[in-house]
C-alpha cells in the first residue's frame, strides 16, 4: 500500500512539473513586461535587479566551461553586481572562446528558453528548472555575497512554485522571463560605453579579441545581435504573436 501511494505521489508530482497550465490573461503578460522594463530602465531598481543578470552571466560562463571540458573552479558574485568565473584548461582554443562568449549571451538565451516554455504553458516546469539551476550553481559559489544572492533567488523560486496560487506563479514567471530578455540588452551597451571611455580593458569582448584576433567591436555586435533577436523572438512568444 505504501509503495502504491509513493508511486501515485511521484506520478502526481511529475504531472505537476511537466504538465501545462492555463494561459494567463493578456493584461498580466503586458503588465509583467512593463514592470520588467521599469526595473531595467530605472537606475535604482536596475542596481538591485542587475544581480539576477549577473547570476545568469556568470552561470553561462560556468556551464559552457563544463560543457567544453574545462574544469570549473569557482564563481564569485560581488555587491557591485560584477562577477568572476574561474576555470582551468587550455588558455586558448574553442573551449576558452566559447566560455568567454557565453557570459553576455546567457541572460538573453535563458530568457528565450523561458519564453518558449511559457508559450507552451509550462510555468511550473520553468520555476522548478530555474530552482534546479540555481541549486547547481550554488555548489560552485566561492564567496559569501554570492552564496546569499543565489540562495535568495533560489528560495524565491522555490516558495512561489510550492506555495503560491497559479496566477501568482504565472506573474512571477513572466516577470522573470521578461526581465532576462530586456535585462540582457542593457549590459552590452554598458560595457560598450565603458570601453569607449577607456575602461574595462579585460572585458569579455577584449578577451575574445585577444583569443581570436577578431576586433572587440565585432564581438560587441554579436552580443547586441543575440540580445536583440532574443528579445524580439521571446517577446513575440510571450505575447502570443
């Protein structure tokens, strides 16, 4: 009997995760997009919310480092919303290039994947998937502020996915995805401005320029293309266009 109940509970949990949820009202989709846009364009809000983009940025570096066979040594997130991912392996070659290129593309591509899940009405799957990714990232965090940031974000996803009603889950998920899509655009412009003023000599575009011989401006153009195309495609999915 106990085994039967355990199997039934596991099946119910699986259905909850992979099952689809009803379409949220169009007003909710638009309102969450406007809220995310306000967080991106507002200076005070952006200084806080940018931590989420940093998590995605450094997580992108770390994930691609592992996928390309590099040894991930650790990730640090700082209170000024900067971050650092350290991996070991060949200092040149495709693995290093892909790892360096993953940071500025990760928030937008994660937002695009999230938009695809929401378009398919898999709200719960998105929330649980994000929780799992944050838990995996926490293992590699090497400083207290970074751990606090990741634990706070993971806890928010976990609480909403377990305790909130369907409408609140949908609003939370749409805000997050809109923010990744919109927030993935701004950091590329920020690093471009810093480079124009003579700052950020070790930025990702500059590292890629040294690794590949391709000018940093070309890499910036690539990052702009990824972020803007992701925003366009993801936004169309979210709005049901």
